[in-house]
């Protein structure tokens, strides 16, 4: 971590929330569902599909995990009522993964039943490596009950290509991202080029088989590389989509993807836990500080 990043991180941790809020605002839809609905509507009008995520993770009490589960269930109702082009992504530690296996399974199935009754999709975000296998297991246990579920494979994990090979089948829907957590080098690639190559290999693996690939990255050279391969191999548009985090500047790239008829999805986090969540992310991956600052100046 650079000394500048260490300094900024310590400063952010002690600053009042109202000072930090304008910086986080670009990346978080808001604290309330009302504000978030407005953001999703605006994104839909611009041609993007969306995914909503209630900020938070590592819940330590069963009653809080149940409350978040209920919030996710009501979110499907709001999406339907407001006719939003939008689905949902959850983190399993937000609904009790660290507490009790039965609790997380019940909560997960409650959200799945709600997704089913609204004919909508549910994706499980991938958290750090102690949860990788547990996440895949829960996905595999439930995919037979409701097929509109997806998971995430992280290109920095050395195991992910094999996971892709094992899971790839009709109906398999995975987001591919680089991975945000700080993982040890015995299980994770550390060099940018290795991660990009693995991302490309996993995407090719999914699209050469019968799965659906959600290509989640802001790395424009990597997107270009995947786009060329997709075009050379005549991969049909309904086999993949591109995904980005709300607020990350991409120049004209997203408009160009939309103009080619590709689906582009904005991942939009919201909720009252924005401050703690942003701090945890920054502590885990301080390079985001440099991105945020660079992007602020570009604006
Ligand atoms: C839709 C979506 C869902 C994700 N879900 C998960 C998940 O479930 N599990 C997981 O571990 N990770 C997830 N991630 C995060 C991902 O793993 C990467 O850490 C993150 O996207 C940065 O990597 P990159 O591919 O954009 O490439 P990088 O090489 O890191 O970034 C490329 C460029 O994008 C810009 N940029 C990237 N990230 C940011 C940012 N946060 N703020 C400002 N600018 C930025 C910078 O300009 C940078 O130069 C997700 C990412 C996306 C887009």
C-alpha cells in the first residue's frame, strides 16, 4: 500500500460521514429505496439493465440476517411494482453464512421463492476464499429447485477455471470478475496479466460450452479482447452480457457496447451501510483509493 493511500485511508476513517458522503455518492445509489428506484429508472431509460445490492456483509446476529432477507424479498416487489429492468445480487455472509448453515439456507431459499414468484433472477456475489466452496455448494444444492440463479467466478483464483469447467452446463449463469479481496499467492494470481489471461480463459470456457457469461470488468483492453473473440466466434448476444459498477467512468465504451446490441448491466449498491462498507472495501483493496481520486479528477 502506498504511503499516500495509507494517509488517505486513515483520514477517511476519522472524517465525519457528511464529508466523505460526496465522494461515495458517485458509487452508491443512495441510502433509501426511493432514491435507488430513481437511479434504476434513469439507467433503464439510458438502455442499461441493472442489478441491485443492499450494502452490507458479515452479519453477526440471526435477527439482522432475517431482516436483510425480508428487505431483499420486498425489493423484488418494488422491482415489479415499478416495472424496473432489474434483478438482485446478494452476499451470503449478509444473510447469515457466518452464523449457521441452516439459517443461511432458509434465508437463501426464502429469497429464491420470492425471485421465483416474481419471475426474476438472483445472483450470489462471491466473497473471500473461505466462502468459495460454501457458495458453490449452496448454488448447486438449489439450482434444481429454481433455475434463475447465478454465481460469480473470480479470475484471480487459480481454482476458477476448473470450477468453470465443472459447472458449465445449459442454464449455468456466471458473472466473471477479477476479484476484490486480498488473497494469498498460493491460491491466487497476483500479476495483472495473469488475472486478465485467466479472465479471458474462463469467459472462453463458458461461451464455448453452454453457459451464460456476465463479463464484469472496467478493464477496456480486456473487454476489447473478449469482444473480438466473441465476434470471431459468432457467439450469440443472448449468451453473454457486460456488467459494470455504477459510477465507474468508462468513457464512450458502454454506449458503444449498447449500440452493438449487447446487454450492459449496471451493478448498483445502496443502503444505510454505505460508509462502513466503503471503508472495508478500501482497507481490503487500497488501490481503489487511487481509482476514485483519478476518476474524481477526470470528472
Ligand atoms: C458488476 C460487478 C460485480 C462484481 N462482483 C464481484 C464479486 O461478486 N466478487 C468480487 O470479488 N469482486 C466483484 N467485483 C469487483 C471486481 O472483482 C474487481 O475488483 C473490480 O471490478 C476492479 O477490477 P476491473 O476488472 O475493473 O479491472 P482493474 O484493472 O482493477 O480496473 C480497470 C479500471 O477500472 C477503473 N476502476 C475499477 N474499479 C474501480 C472502482 N471501484 N472505482 C473506480 N474506478 C474503478 C479504474 O480506472 C481502473 O484503471 C465486481 C465488479 C463488477 C464490475
